[in-house]
C-alpha cells in the first residue's frame, strides 16, 4: 500500500470520555455533542470544532484503532516511521486509549485493549502473513527483527523503564553527527520474538512508570512515556537482467522503520489537582513539556 501525502500528514483525533463517579456525584452533565460523520465537536451548543476524527464516549477501542492507527502500522512494513501520541488533561483517559496501563497480571478484557496492544498483535500478524504469502508464491520469505525501548521523561530527566535494576540511571540524549538523528545513550534495546514477549516488555515497563495521586486522578501518570517498536526487514526483490528480458535475478532490500507510542502525562491546573510540594513541582514540569 503506497503512502500518500494525506496518509503522512499530522492528524488529530478527539475522544470524549464518559463522566466518572465523582463527576456524577457532583451532578455534572455532558456538554459536548459529537457529529462523527462531519468530524465535528460542539461544546455547550455554541462552539463547534472540526478534527480529522471525533469519537463519542461510547466509541469502542477497536474503532479508534481502525480509524487512526491501522494504516500507520501497515506502513511500517514499507519502511515508513510513525508516531501516535495521547494528549490531554489529567484523568481524560489517555492511558486507557493507549493501552499502556497494566496491572500485575497484565490481563485486560479483549474489548478494552488499547492502541498499543492492538498494534503489537497487528505487527506480528503482519509478519506471519508476509511469510505465508512468500511461501505460497514460491519465493524466499522475508526476515524480520523486532526490538523495543521504553523510556519516561520525568522532571526533565529521561529514565529507562526496561531497566529492572534498583538504580534509576539517567539516559543521555544526543544528536548523532553522522545521521543527524536523535539518539539515547544507555537505553536498553530489547529483542522480542512474539506478541507475548513484547507485551511483557510493555507490562514490566509500565509498572516502573512514575505515578501518583491527585484530586483529579488516583493513579495519575507523572511522566511522559515513550514506547518504541523498531522493525528491521530483509525481503527479496526481483530485478530485470540487462542481458536478457526473460531472466531476472533476486536481490534483497533492507527496510527499517520505527513506531513511537507516546503517552503524555496529563496537563493540569495545579490548584485543581490539589498538588503541593514535590507533586506540584511534577505538575509544573509536565506543563512545561507541553508548552515546549
């Protein structure tokens, strides 16, 4: 599937979460109206805004993934990089939508699976599909290598969430002069062989993430988390023999792609969260990252 300019442009999707118990207890009511066909959101019956996608509070996780992420995952098999990030206020449901909140067992009902778990399964299903198609067509199958990293930005420092050691070693960020790419020195790059391996990396990293209670969220993410999947692919490609139009030779092409899933800590008003001391400092740093 070829990527078009429209496919590669930045797109914005808005998702409305349902009222939570404390809001219902206060007698709060929903003041948003969604027109999914026109991709419009109306607030208070007055102001209307148009986005690339608009999802109401009853939109299932599967629909969010199909509309926003499915084609991006397909693109990495052709060497296209992609990033999906969740942005919003504390308690707005970013971690739920991304699917990066894990309990000790990692068990999540299938319908509640977020973007990251669905993308993980999609990637490995895509690998098996391409190998099967090559076998059916009698050609050499492509080979794949999948690696992951998981880091958090907390109080303006970068930490490796896959480092299981007791010491939270700071990660150094620098620009590679040879490639002009941003690199993270000292981060663990973990090779995974299956969806289960990848989800275990996500689970263990999520449990290391910095969280804390505020008036708006009992398990508020206090850091920006970046879960990255790297796909290296070697696949055969036929080239026409210059001496004979009837003959072809088999060469190989190498493709690399990376997919970043970013679960931003919630932007917040310090007075509204009731945060004080170190927790208030966290909030200031979170808001500074949004402003930057």
